[in-house]
């Protein structure tokens, strides 16, 4: 099991006292099947509970804290502009029914509350938006896909496909955070956050206790989640991980949507938000906000707030939306309205600061119309026997072999969650790496400052002595002057699942590599075993990344067996293959998304430990030669 960490997914951020809302609840609403759902209502400080003025409303729903709850709409400067309605998912807290995580039934409860309750409240002006981060973000997306009467959506910390993104990434079982969250953290937060309501006096307390009896323990031991996690190792059409995934209902999204994603998200992962954003139904206004950082609900640049202001406040009043200022692919600054489709992607680089309350300090964004940027300079680099990479294929190049263990042992120490959440970190030491015979390491130097933005693909010509082997790829930034490395991203793949579904894969749209796959789609249904000592092409999807390599820095990739404790996240991988000698044959390539121009940068190159989300370390031994 991965080290137990303090989790931003678990602990909501508390609004500042200066803008503290008036909180009322629990309030109980019966949905269409008669189930009683508990709500917590946060009125703006200036609202006198809505008796004299009608307000736009933000709706969010999850299975965590009770009421009174902190105002969790994340827009710290906007708490006096909306009424916030927080609903507890059926089967949790003071809501009735039985708990079925990420179910259609729970999503329909949200739709019912929005359409048949919020719209008829005297304090509601009918302009409703859905918001949420992580659990509330996932639930909010599912609710939005039922097409309630809403004006806008602003979400973050999403998972597109529970199988591919978190439970079995690369086909390798992750028994870390999903199990930790489902069996321990979520139930703990639910019960601790509702203690005052379970024991409360009066009608509200009695209703809470009556509703809690209906749960039948489903909120304590979520069998509907835990059994599939351990038993459904393939992505069949009827598996829990597929049927409950957000990408299965995305066609229902019909309101303007903004999705925020952070590349070092150690809980829900770095992949889901951008894939969901790419597949939003045609014609629906959308915006994507990308940045470095961990699973952070803060909104330091007020992007979510501006998006909701636009669609819930400004547009209904026929006023122009807020403007954003950023730099384009042509290297010029522009100032445009937030809903301008020509600049609907905001990319932040080298965001500084911590991941707890207080958030990050961000530079101006890089603006483009799509992601990856249509102007991306996709570049293929060859892996050489000299442990380097270049754009040229070297004749008679040498292969590189390494010992693949059942589980990786090159990592010392554990991931330590940053301070600031109010929860002590559980790290046991500084993270470091031992470079040795159980990994293949390659470096790439850039002649000048270079930025990358997008998914990365490692295409391996792989030979193994085992009938199957698991591959884990570290993406690092090495400061040659100091020897310090920054852990940026990772990718992983079980070789037997290497088959690619060409129709569902993503392709480069233009340029010299037009038609080349940059993100392969694997069905994870059938295994094609390796014949020992035969060479196979194994594409390894490396999760998306935005990063700047400064002069004197190198890009490093390390290939080895999956670690039992993932150094970048709270994931833990169960050993699934026999020890083997793996050989990387000549012709193996790394496909990088080079940016057409540099994004806005700080005047001085920031150090690794200044950049939000990065894990910084110095290897225990010198790189393998």
C-alpha cells in the first residue's frame, strides 16, 4: 500500500473569514423516487438569506462533509456573488438511500434538485452553474451530463476513464489511492463531518438519523466499488470501471464548460481533464486551463470565477464577459473575452508556491485555440545505445538491456505531501533514485530554452526474456550543473496489452509527422503474450506535461519495472510480471510536443523547489553508463 498521505481530494478548502457566508442546513429535499437528500445552503454575506434579492446559484454534490460545511465553491473572491447549494450524495451523511459511487441514480438526484427545487426558491434567479473539484468535480460532471437547467459548468480534478486513468493505468493494477480513498478516507471524512448532524436535536437531527439507517453499511464498506477494483482486470463493456466513467456520458454535456487540470495531480491523475475537454460535444462553448501542480482546488488566477461570472452574471445581464491577457503562439500579448473560441486554452508554466491554502502564483497564460496546440512542433527522437537521444537514427546502433524486477527497487523514501492542508505529511524521507542495472536511462540536451506541452509517446522496440513485462517510465529534468533532478511525469504499460485501436487513437493533424499517432488507444481486453527474445513494438503512453527546459538542463527518461510506491503520486502497483532481462532495440523513439514559441516566463529561472507540484531530488548514485 502506498504511504498514507494527506489528500486535497479529502479535505476541502475553507473560505476566508472576510467573506464568510451565512450557512443553513441540513435542509431536506425529496427527489423523484421519494429519497430524502440533505442540502447545505451558503448565502452570500450580503444576502439576508435571499429574502429581498435573487441570486445566481452554484450547485455541487459529493459524499463528504455535512452541514454546516465550509463554502467549497473555490472562488474565494466570489463568495458574495452566488448562493452555494451543496448536496450530499444519496447513501452518505444525512441523505437517505444507499451509496452507489458515481452512479446514474445519484446524478439524477442532482438534476432533480436543480430543476425542481433550486429553480423555485425565492432566492434563485434561475441562473444555475455546476462547480466542483475532485469528488465534487466528478459528481458535477455526471450531473451536468443529465442535462439539467444550468447556464455553465466549471470543474477540476476529473477522471475520464476509471480503468485507463486510475484503476489500471497501462493495464497495471493500482491498489494505492483508489483503495485508500474508497475504503478509508472517504468514509472517515463522511462520518467525522456529519457527527454534529447524527447527534443533533430537533427535526433535522431526527431526519438525519432516520436517513442514515437506510444506508445499510454501504457508506462504510463500498462493496460496489471495492469488488470491481480487485476483480475486473480487463476493460469489458460491462465492467464497473467502464460503465461508471465520465466519458460514457459526455455526450450529454450541453452547457458551457471549463475544465482545469494539473500535470502532477497525485490523486485523480493528469490525464482525465484534457481528454474529456477534447471530446466535449461539438458546438458547446468550452475552455481548458492547464498548469503544473498537484491535486489543488485553489483557483489562483480566478479562471473558474471568471468563467462562471461570464455565463451566470454577465451574459444574462447583456454585459461583456471578463477579459484575459496572455501570449499567443506568435509571441504577442492579446486581451480577449474569456469565452473567445480562438483562445479557449490557457496554459500556465512554472507556477510557483505550495499546494495548500494560499494556492500558487501564476504568470500570464499561453493562449491557443486547441490542445495540443495546432502549431505544436511534434518531434521524434531516437534512443541510442549511448544512453542519449537525438533526431537521427544511428546506423548499427547498440541495444540497451536492463534487469526488470517484479517490482521496482530504485526508489528510496516516499512521496511527502506539502504542508498547508493542516494535516502532517507522512513522508519517511527525501525521495531519491539509485541508477543501476534495473533501469534503462536516456538523456536529451537542448541547444536553447525549450518548452513542451502535450502528451508524450515512447515507442519501444522491446525484446524480453519473459512472456510479459511491465514498463514504467520516469520523465525527469536534470540540472547538469547541480545534479538535482525534478520528477515531472510518468507513463506505464503492460506489454501484453500493447495492441492499438487505430480508430480510437489520436493523430497529429498537420506538419511533417501528420497522421502519426501521438496518443494510442488500447482496448485492454485481450493479452498478446511475448515470445521470449523476439522484438515487439510497445507504445507507452506518457501522461501529458507542460514544462520548460532551461539552458544547462536535460530531459531524462528512465525505463524500469513499476514501483510499489509511485514517487509522483499516491498510487501503488501490484507486481504482475516475472523478473526478466528487457532489451531496448535500436529504432525506439520518443515523440515530444515541442511548443512553437516560448510561453510567458519569469524574469529569472525558478529553482525546482519553487515550482508547484515538482518533486526535487538528487540521485544517490551517478547515472548508469
